[in-house]
C-alpha cells in the first residue's frame, strides 16, 4: 500500500499523499503492536498448558499403578 501511495501513477492527490502515508504508517505500527501482544499472550498460554501437561504426566507416571489396580490382579493371574 505504501508503494501505491508513493507511485507516480497514484490517483491520490499530492497534497493528501503525506497524510495518507502518515495514517498508513500509524495503522501499521498499531497492528504490529497488537500482533506482538497476541503472540506473547499465546506463548504464555502455551507455556501454562505445557507445564500442566508435564505435572499431570509426572503424577500419572508416579501413581499410575494405583490408578488402575485391576491390572495387578490380571497380571498376577497369568
């Protein structure tokens, strides 16, 4: 869009090109900041989910035998 505004064949009058360029740059800066905040929030959410998965996995690994006691009776019968 910036190239279109600055091109020689632009339909935008010369007096409005500077204003259009400034508005475009402000909008681009705002959208970049918004995307950065969303990416950071997503990263933090994924870190929380990952840590919860690790904790649950560790508990299942440690106490999994007590969660399924029927397996011991099946194994003992073999």
